């Protein structure tokens, strides 16, 4: 493909970013027409002396799948983990800026972090089922919420497992340990657990990076099924995956959000040369 | 430059230095393997020694009669043989044997050395009988006749022995009955009187002497005293009757030196004609001795009889200790690992805990005596048992204070291993729980603790092994030479946490170093040590099984 024929804005931002400069994000117009679930404004985060996120401004559209891509260490996982404040567990983290979930602030002294996290589901890089039965794993969010009614728990368990497309495989072994399942099954179980409490947003931190291609396929199909029902933010290293599963793609570099737009545009017709370079594999 | 030319132009390959011996790894295999082999052989050697002696002690051996050159006769069992240097004109290496001759009331000795070159004749008399008695140690002699209520009913060894076999069982039963009456029934009566006396004393302390309340209580006391005296009398009569019945049976014996001895059957615990026994008969004696050893109280300053109170005391103390140390250790470790901000203070605390494990155990004993017995125990006495003062109830050594002292001693082990177990719980699990909206405590309770449970159990196993084998601090806080009253029994309130107790480890020390009949006690040291090791092994086995089950349930290597 002839690079010269593509539209682009001539600049070499990446070197300047590396030198410490910050540019406003190239946000595509299409995003302004979406209904935002999450609004991030002027968000900065640092681990001790090292700043990891610089002036992030973005919205996460409701009911859509948003992919965060970028080279290793660009801060996409940090941004994701800031949304449910799981970064707070590290004592060195300092935050400056604002996030709003459905119009309510995420970072405010009055916010009950535990209640906030109950409104979100998270799926981690490595499957992390708890050392208990499949059933107990799925209903864990309800258990810690104090739900006791067996009928409710049974219903939620089946619905979540069906939602995570793992019901058929597990319905006969609900009360066996979850640790005996394969990696792919474990990850789908973790997704079932994440959607058990019907979260407003589902955060996925490279959910397929520890899985084989077949298991990856199943997870991607599952994300496609969940699209529309849930708002999903997914961090991925895999460009094809981002292209396949997401509606919107955000390209990050060294803690800055560089370009953000509809996936088809970002992949086929990015506004910035740097995005083009990354997506075609010139660097990163 | 092409590869071809590079190859051509390259100088002859530099000769490689000889491969270092160490680089091959073989010497290291020998060194490490050798270290392991030495450690193992020492442990196996020790265990084998204990096992060999412990197993053999109770086996009945032949009774030999020695006639020495000066004409004296000795009869007994050979305990061991050794060589020694004689001190006469020419120094020679001679052999001698230690013979257990018993009959302490005549000879004043339990054992005697007999030089091999002094022996004129050595025989195995057919009717040599070994008698284990309730007092004075063993007796070796020949049965002569049997007396029943003053009348001689048998005059040959065979007939006398037959009569002995006929009556001994019933006599032993009556002796047990007497013992039970003397300890349990008389004890019960005495406790009633004591309770009444304490009630009177309590009234005296609160209301004062000769007040109306005291008067009525005093009358009650006098009444109790009267009924107790009556009850006591009936008991004495009962015991007297049994004694009289038992004293009718007497076995007449003759010692090797020809001295006639009339031995009441009541004084005989066990008797057997050692030289007539078949292997099966010996096995019978062997197992009956083991049974006595495991399930009876000690006799003869602990050198004979059983060690049941010591086994019981050891097990109860170890369990109490685990009950005390595990919750505290786990709580401390949880705070250090899960809640405390890592920093200088936490590091200092951690180092201090590790150092605590190196404090000599006797120091813990002194602390336990001062803090638990004399401070806490004395305060409890003053608050709740004031009427029995100056006799201390909790203000002295007891099984509760001993357990708590050992719990302190083993606390570092539990904290360190629990901390390691907590550190080994993957962070991803904690994050998973937080992401589901779990609070810190919910995460710890539902995810971290179950997952760390096998590691915590390991700490408990180590603590139990350490605690059960510890002796020095126990001497100060409650282990005693003889305590036939168990800390748990059928007398209310059933658990007597203030009682002193017997402990196998202390029993070993007492047998080995405090016994006046040390030669007789020595084999029992091995047997008791064997028992202690087996006991610790069993306790550990139990804990290990529990841990394996937990591990299967909570930790898996899948994925």
C-alpha cells in the first residue's frame, strides 16, 4: 500500500511526545454523536515520581465496545484500572483529574469505592478463578453483597453462565472446584463472574493474552454477543482482535491518548501518520 | 567478506581451557548428597537406637543363678555386659555382667556386678520366678508353698504355682477395687467436706465470724462433717473387708540364698516362671507389660508401671497450645502482611519475631511462671478462689499456664509460616475479589485465608512438634513427677485447667536423672522416648492429612 496516498497530518508527534510534549487528542467527530457512559477529563496519574497518564480526555460510549491499543507500557492498562479504582490499592498512586460514570464522579472523597466497584465488572489478563466451586465463583459478587436467597443465586448463576457461553460445559459440575477447568473455561467463568452483578461497564484487561487461539476465538465471539447489552472497554495487544471486536479504538502512546475514533476509520483511514504506522506494524 | 573467506582466514581455533571440575557439577552432587547422607544417617541412627531399646525393654528374659568362687549365690536377669580394666597386680581386660537381682529389702541393692572370672557355675533353675511387686521392686525366688487363711494348701512348687494362678486374678481385682475406693470415693467425700468448709470460710470473710449468717453456715458445716464422717467410716469398713479377704492368700517363696519369704498375693502385680516360658508365653508377658505401660499409672517412683497420665497430659497440653497459638499467630500475621504499611517499623517487628524464636526456652518458662502463675493466676485466685487461700488454685503451675507458655514459645513459628503462606496467595486473586466489590475483610476471609490455609497448617504442625517435645519451660509452669489426677476427668467441672500434669518429655528427664533406681529406670527412658516420638508422629500425621485435604480443596496447579 502506498503510504503517500493516505490522508495524514504531517508531524512527527511521537518523537516530540517522547521528549515530553503533550498534544491534544485527535478525537473523531463521530464520538460526539454517542451517548457517553464514562467521561474522562484532564486525567493524570503517576506512580510515585513516574507519571503514567497525561491529560487524558475521552468518553466511553454507552453500549459499545471500545478498544484501547498501543505499545507496551503506554498506559492502557493503567487507564482501564483507574476506571474501577483498583489502582488505589497501590499506596504510591497519585491522581489528578476527573472521571464521571453516568454523570456521577468516580474520584471524589465522598465516593464509596466498594459500591463503585460493584457497578463495574472486570476481567483480568490471567484467569483468576477463586479457590471455590464454579457456582460460588459466579455468585461471589452477590455473596459479598449479602444475598442469601437460593432462588436468586441459582437464577443469577445460570443467567451469567449462559451469558458467558459456558453454561453447557459447567451445568453438570457447578459444585466442583473451578480450579480444575481449562484456561479458556476459567476465563469465560471470570467473565460470567464479572457480569453476574449486571455491571454498567465491563472492563477487560487483555482477556485473551494467556489463552490459546481456540479459546481466544470463543472469548471474541462472546464479546460480540455481549455487545449492545453491556458497555465494554477492552485493552488488547492484538490489532486484529481490536479490529474484529470493537466499535471504537483509542490509540495510546507513552501515557497520551493520541487518536480516538470509530474502529473502521482508525484502522483504514487514520487521521494521523503515527497511528497508521503503529497499526500497520512499523513500530511498537 | 564472505563466510568462505572468513573461515579460511581464521587462525587455528584457540584451545579451550580444561573444563573445570566444578563446572561439571559432579563434585557438587557429591558434596550436597554427602551432607544429606550424613544428616540422614545421624537421624536414622538415633531413631534406630531408641527403637531397638524401646522395643526390647519389656521383653521377659531368662533368670540365671550364679554361684561365685566365694560360695555366694545370686539370681537375676542379665541387664548388660561390659569389659573393664582390673586394678590388681597385672592390668588385664576383664568381662563383667550387670545382674538385676532385685530383693531390695534383703540386699539393699537392685543390681549387682558379677565378674565373669568369679563365676563358678551358672544355671537356669526351672522354678525361678520373677515377681513384679507393688513395692520394693522386683523379687526373684522359688515358690515353695501356698497358704490360704493360715492353712497350707500346697507344698510343691507346681501346686503352689497352680494355686497362685487360681487366686491371683480375683485378688488383683479386689486390689483395684480398694484403690478405686481409696482414690475416687474417699476423694468424693473429702471434696464434699472441703466444699462445705470453703463455703463457711467465704461467709466468714464476707460477713464476719459469729454473725447469724455464719452461725447458720456453721451448722450446715457441722452437719456435713457428721454425715461425711459416717460415710467415711462405711468406706473404711468396706476397704477393711476387702483387705482382710486379700490377706488370706499368701505365696511362700525362698530366695536363692535360702531365705523364706511369705508374700501376700496382694503385693504381686505380675509373676511368671521365666525359664519355663515358651515364646508365646513371653509374648503374652510382653504385651501385658505394654498394656500396663500405656494404660496404667506409674508405680515405684515412676520406674515401673505405666505412663498413661503422661501421655494424656502431653496430648492435652499440645492441643491446648495449638488452640491458643494458631488464632493469635494468624491474626498477627494477617495484620503484618495484609494491613500494615510496609516500612521500617514492620521490618523491625518482623526481625524481632524471628529473634524471638531464638530465645532460650527456659526464659519463656521463667516468664510464664512470673506472668501467668504469679500475676494472672494469683489475681484469679484473689477474685474467684479467695476462700481457699493461702492454698493457690491458679496461682501455681498448671496445664493451662504451661499451654500458654508454650504457645508464646511457638508463636514465631506460626507467624512466620502464616506470613509466608499469605505472601504466596497470588495478588490476582485479591484484585479479582476487589474488582467484584469485595471489602478488604471479605477478601481476606473468603479468598486469602482459605487459600493460605495449608500453609497455616504447616505452621501449626511445626509448632506442635516443637511444643510437644519441649521440657525445660514445663518444669517451671506445671509439669510434675507424679500427678495421677488427670486434667480432664469425670468430676465436675470436668476440665481442670489449674491442675499440674505429667508430661512425657519431663517424665524422660525424671526417669533418666532423678530416679533413685537409675539402672531400672534407664530402659524405661528408651521406651518412653519411643512413645513420645510415636505420639508426636501421630499428631503430625493427623495435621498433615488435614492439610492435604485442604490443599486439594483450595489450591490447584491447574492452568
